[in-house]
């Protein structure tokens, strides 16, 4: 069971590979990591830490020992690069003017950000801000209950929607649920669809998942919401257009609120501002975060429509930093930068380059079982056998540590899927350098 949990998500941090990694660090780094381990509560996927950072610059993490690492992980908040000057300056300026706005007051910058976001979201004209993505999803679930009077939720195994008790209840990742005890009632999980075929192709297998969800709606009878990732970020599963259009129609048929979690992928990552724009649908609620704060200030949001504006008797969020001037300043700077620098178009352009290079690698190396991607979000699925699709767990870890040693960081998902999520501001030269590091590491494990 422990081994299986380690292979669900994130860094593989309790193996022999991690122990070897720790022996190769500078003495000062090891001392600081020991201090960290002595001060913080230990948790799966986070402890022990990999290294100690001194600063960040654009596409790079820079450690206390001076090592520069291209960041293809970034917790999905580095769309505009680390330490984006325009975002930092906007937050700094606001910090000197209006660092905090008490909850019963509003402010110009929060209003402006809300209006800008709704102008970009087709069919969505209402907003609530939150300190983080978990809280945004929590508010979305509350709004669905208030609007429908129904508390049951359908979600997917393996999904991540936040770390709170309600969001791990609808989430499906084992490390977050293990040993917690009773979770939120009324949650029905369905298997996570796996879309290994060409994106956008109408795969009959996808219809099986649609019918499975229909059966849950019919048998439960009073489902209020379905929450899912539009495009699954971690191991990069990309549904067909037909899949989401059928799910949208199904939710309409059964009066179910469709909540799309785009916290890690919205704001240009997929080659559209919102991922749902690829599918010709509008969710009832979409949640965004991570990149909204520009990697400078924690900021998330719920976007919805007037149907969900009837919560005046409920405190849906009621956060101390509900209309944060600092978070709003960061968000506005992010939106301005995305527009000024044509970030969405850049994600498509660089994504095409990544696709070409990764597919070339797949042709050369049998260990690559699949390459999946959209915009600047790509997954490289390592297998021991292409026919059986048996996952190459040991090789996934070896590739990760070899790349780290040579200046490239990324997340390993499901134990064998290399998740590549670079800053959209990355230069072509940096992108080529990173892909070279990756290919050299794959060569070493390819049999």
C-alpha cells in the first residue's frame, strides 16, 4: 500500500533514489534541510525537501549552492516566469498604498480585476475571490448546494481539488485521504477517464465514461454537482471535444451543476485563456488560481453567473483577505502581461515545438509509451512495454534525478509520467536546452 501511494502523485521522496540524491548535496544545503525537517510537520510528497532555494529568475530556480535549475514544475503558478517584474512592481506599489482591505469594504483594484476576469469568461459574470484554490473549490461546492438544494457530488478518482476536508472528500488521491476517517458525505467517485489517443478524436471508449456518469446521476437521483478538471493536469489527460459536450448536456438534463477546476491550467497554459474554450461549452462554475497571483501573491477565484447570485443569506467564503488589494494588483498585472505579450499565442507556438521534439523522442526510444499535450502542458509516459502499457516506475525516478542533476526540474505523476510545465515566457533556447537534458536522461534508461 505504501509503495502504491508513493506512485500516485508528486515527487517520489522516500526511496533509495532520494537517499542517494541527499548524499550528493553540499554540506550547507544538507544542514539547512535538516533544520527544515526539524521545524516543519512532515508530510507525504513534501518531506524531505529536494534542495534549498536562494532566489528565482524567470525560468530558473537558483539554489543556495548557486545551481541554476530550469523549472518545468513551478506548482503551475509560473506561467509568466518567476519574479515577473511587472507583477512584483504592481504588488509592491499596492503594498505601500493599500496593503489590506477589511472584508466589509471594497476597493477599486478588486472591482477592476473582477470585471476584467468576467470579460474574458464567456457566459460567466460573477466572481468571488479566495486566498487559494482549495478555498475556491470549497466555495464552488457550497454555491452548488445553495443553488440546487442538493448536497451530493460526483467526482473522479485520482483527481486533486485541494487539501481541505471537503476538497479531499471530492478529490481522489490516496495520500490526502489515507487514515483521515469519515469524509464529507454524499460524494460518489467514478473512474478517472484515460485519454491516450489523439486529442480531440471521438473515442468510443470515452462514451463509456459518459454513460457511467449518467448511471450515477440516475441511481443517486439527487446529485447537485459534478466537479472535474477540464484537462487533467498531473498526467496530462486530454478529453475529446465530444466528451465534454456530452457531459455538459448530461448535467443540463439532470439539473447538475458542472464545476470545472482549472486552477493549474487556466490563463493561457493550454493555448486558450480557459481550457473549457477548447470544447465549445460553458461550465456553471469555473475555479482558477495559481497563475492568477503571478507567482507573487496567493490568489484564486470562482467565476459563475447570475443563477448563483442568490446566496445573500449565506457566508460562502467570508475570508479575511476576501478582496485583497495585493492579490488583485497581482492579478491585474498578470492579465495585462498576458495581453501585452501575447502569452496565449506563445503557449501554442512553443507547444508545437515541444510536440515535435517529444514525438521524435518517442520514435527513437521504446521506453516512451505515449506523448500527450496541449499548449505548454505535456506528459511523457514511460513504459516497460508499449503493448501492455506497463508503467516504468523505477525509470521515471531515474530520469527525474538525472535531470535534476543536470539542471531541469519537473514533476513525476503516477510514478512514471513526466509532467512538463515550463513558464510560457521561456525562451526557445531555454526550451531546447531543457529538452536536451530530458533526452539525455531518457537515453540512459532506454533499453
